[in-house]
């Protein structure tokens, strides 16, 4: 699970100038948050929400990249809504 989360975060942050150490800490926070839930199986949507929450604090573009895949955007209007949500 850790490697899959890390891969998704790295992809969202590609060419964004975020240091590898920041990525590692982010993956660790997500992993710890999942362990804190105390569930043997955690839905991928929960993992995605946790990652998006972390990315929102690190880089807004990375957040939008990840959200567009995680939430399966199919239109520009969905992308615009996510961007507007960021502004709030």
C-alpha cells in the first residue's frame, strides 16, 4: 500500500519542485492515518481523500492533478469546481 500511495503522490507532484523528504513524510502521515483507523481494509476512496488532504497543504496543482484522477473527472466543469473549492 505504501508504495502505491507514494507513486500516486510522486506523480501528482512531478515537476513541482517538492523535495523527496516532503514526499516521504507525506506518505508516512497517510500510512499512520490509515493505521489509526484500526480497520483491516480501508476503501480506496478513504485513502484518496487522505492523500488529497495532504496534497492540498503541499501544492494546489498537485492536489488538482490527484483529484482529477481520484475523483475521475470527466469534464472541465468538474475540474473548475475542484479549483473553486481550493480557493475557499
